[in-house]
């Protein structure tokens, strides 16, 4: 297969996958970051009653119409209403009620005055109003925030802390969400050694399991991490065959190039995988092999850490977005100005960088196998083939 563009490759996979179906009802405290499975309308008004925004006194506004500095109106304090009280007594003309922030207005009262704007007398049993208070002044109406029947959220919205707070205010215990896709992931390579033990000569610790595994988690999923595999095509094929029915997508790293131990070409043959593409006409991350096996996408990334991450961001993340009905995982772009220069190369390049106030800062380490320079980066600078990167000249960035 010839190398193809990132955009062509992504469309090939997206055309083969569909959003995962199925819903579940979750308690609010388990639903953060999940995707809403249907329209939700407000079952009640919020606030559910007319209430006071401040501490002070509630009364009939018409009783204060003639109030002035020289001739204040005197109102008798008939009682006190606290937040949470159900105050049902109707006031008489010439009366007021001491009212606290958030408390329900007594029947008929249509205004309130802050306590610091009145004088009290007779041990707090009367107040002096020295200026008129208008109808519905300092007054929060029932439903002022949310009306009963109002659309709270649409199907497909990702539930943030704010969404969940709104649902809590409406009295919801649970919320319907879309079922998460089952994402499998494992790394390959005879050179991989487990952490926590001395590193044998010629071996490396498995950083890709953390790099890609935690990136999947950071996006709001819980991957099924399988043990790393050695460079044996038959064993790896059997491993995939044993788990694929439990998954919606399988991601791997390593063994996708042209060396003797790049086994995934043989794995695809053993399993009869429908190959979609192999290799992108860009670097790093161009060494990516993708296919469909039993209706599931099999996305095999490079074994070099930054190449694996680049392939993940360009291909895997938007594929996960479609399967999970997560529009926020589609490719997002921003024009930025780099603060350094890079010479032109004949291939399209993606350079790790960090954006601050519209300026992209990029590290000195750009090799596919370098991992430390990924720390702090939040985008990939997209440099077209044959184009130099020039300080202060806008370039497109793909946002993590």
C-alpha cells in the first residue's frame, strides 16, 4: 500500500465504525464526563418558589409608597422566616416579616429591603422605611433560573460538573448515559522489560503502556490493558483473537515497520484482517497499520513513544470519539505563531509544542523515540511538506 495522508487515513477508519449503542442509568456522582443518552427537561421550576436574595424585611411595596427621610413609614415586624421555612401566614397591611437569604416570600409580599437600609425600634418589633421600595425589588421569582419543561441538556452532551449541578438542583438521583466503549490496549516487543526490576542489558522499560494507557484514561475511558507481547506473530494473533469479541476497538504499539520482528503484517494475514492502510505520508507517527477484524477497528501504532502518541492523536482519538459519541474528541485546530525556526523537509511533520498566549514554544528534542520533551506539550504543530517553520509566522496547531 502507498503512504496516504492523515486525513485520508482517518476517513477510511471513520467510515468503518459506528457509534456504540446502549445506555445505562448512573448515579450523578458516577456520571462526570459521560455522554448524556437523551434529552432531559426540567421537572420543576428553579427556584421552586419566590424567594429573597438577601437578609432583610419583606412587606407590601405599596406600604412604603409615602416613605421619606423626614417621614419614614413604620411597619410592625410580625415574624421571621428562615431558608427552608414554609411560611403560610398572610401579612396584614402595615406589617413586615424578617426574612433571610433564600427564604420563601410570605403570601402577598412583593418586595424586601436589606436589613442595613432600615432602622429598627421597640426591640426589633418595628422597622422604619425612609424611602419607597418598588414592587419586586430585591425579589427572585419562581422559575427565574429554570422553567419547568425547559430543555436542560441534549442527547450527546458530555456531562460536566455544571450539568450535574443542574440535575442535582432538579432533584435527579440518576442520569441516562451512553455505555462506554470497551477499549483494549497492549504493547509488543521482545525488548520490553517490566518496571520495578533492574533493567537487563539491551532492554527498555515499557513507557508506551503508561503513555497511551493514561492518555486513554485522561480522555475519560477505562481501557482494558493486556500484558505486553513478545515478537511472535502466532502468539500475538491468538491473543487478539481471544479478546476481540469483548472489545469495540483494539489499540497496540510496536512491530508495524519493515524489520524482521515487525510482526503485525503477519498477524493481519493470520487473522484475515481487512487492511485499511499502512503508513502515513507524514512523520512522526507515519508507521501506523490499521484494519478491521470482526467488525472492530484494529489500530496498530509505532513503538517509538512520540510516534505512538502522534498516531494516537491523529487517528485513534477521533475514532474513539465517533465510537463513544464524543464530538469533543474530533480534531481541533488553532492558528499559532512559533517562537523558533525549523528548516524545511520534504515530508509533512508534526512537532510537539506548548501554546501560551497564542505563541507556540517547542522543545529541542524532536526524535520519535524521545519522551521527556512531551511533558508540558499541548499540541502538534502541523508543518506541510517542503515548508520551513519560521518564528512569528502563523502555522496550524492540532490541539491535544
